[in-house]
């Protein structure tokens, strides 16, 4: 027995010691209740841009304490918002003018997340609207892309807008083969919902939902070997040179780990 318990202070010490296990039991009970309150396998949403509290800052914008980079190239215009009565929401308006002389591309693009890692599931969803008067360029244009860090090759996965008036899900292999694994008529003049699900790596997977309907689900390798196992997820306007302007409206840009966690009403 310690010397403290042999002195007049021993009774107080014993009292403190006897109360301590009770405090541990109480803490463990609270912790157990909190764990039971969390559903197993709960869907996780990492980012959700609604644009109703958007505040421009240097290099991008902030919303609800999170900062999102925004990049412009060529004829890309500054970001703007407007109230859209059709869906009762403030939306992001992205535009580009015709490509100026000397520029090799146009860009008005928002970075969703710079830390897309390998061997795990990601799902990015958004609402988009392309006005009737806009036209897609004859070469290439993306709506969403995830270029890989460590090389200058095309993104392993992207959602492209085709010059024939279609929207496509495109993947690329180590041989840099441009493979369209799904394509459909591009909705115009109305709001549509799009969700892109993907897993990067040798055991990759690509999925896509349009207006709440699953369009494709393919398992295939995704990602370049000679680069970092990391890509940067972006959405907006990114296109080859064009003599025509282009406009895109976005809302509810969301990133999570499952379709149910990011699913948007039609």
C-alpha cells in the first residue's frame, strides 16, 4: 500500500479512486449510445455546393466555410450566380466567349476535390442545364473530368459533350485509347441530374446515372500507371478552341462515397 493511504489523507484518496471507475463507466455508456445512434454503413457526403451562400475570393469562391478553386483560360468568363425560378434555387452560371487569338482552349471550371484517391468508391452528382442557343465545339469538350496528378495525359475518366449533340462517358487506357462506354442525346433547355460513380485503380469501376436512371456500370482499370495515384475532380466548361460562345448552369454539386448519399431529386 502506498504511503498516502497510511496517512490522514488516505480516506480522501480512496474516495477519489473509488469514484474514477464510475466516471469511466458513465463515459463508456455515453460512447456506446452515440455509436448505436450512427447507422452502420452510413453514406458520407464530403462536399455540397448549393451556391446560395457563395462568396467570391481570390482564386475561387467560398461557401459554408469551404473554399473551391475556380480557373479561367482563353475566353472563360468570371463566375456568376442567378436565381432560377424554374427550380427555386440560386445557380452557378459559367460562360466562355469565343476563343481569343493565341489561346489553345477555353476554361471556366470549378474544382470539386483535389484528393481523389485510388481503390475506393466516389460519386459526384450535379444538376446541369445547357441553354438551347449554345453549341458544342467540333473537337473536344468536358462537363466533368478527373485528370491524374503527375502527367499531362488526358483524364482517365470524363463526361464529355460531343459535337453531334450527345453526352458521353469516356475512359482511357494505358494505350491512350479514347473509349466511349456510354452515350445518349444531350438534354438541352431543361434541368437534368447527372451522377458519376467511379473507382480508380486496377480494379476500377465506372457508373453513370442520368435523371435518376442508371445508364452504365462497367468494371475496368482506371488510371495511368506512370503517375501518382491521385486525380483532381472538376466540373464546368473545358473545351478546344471555338468561334462560338458557350453557357452552362450548375446547381447542387455534390461529392460523396455512394449514389444514395448524393442522389438528387429529378
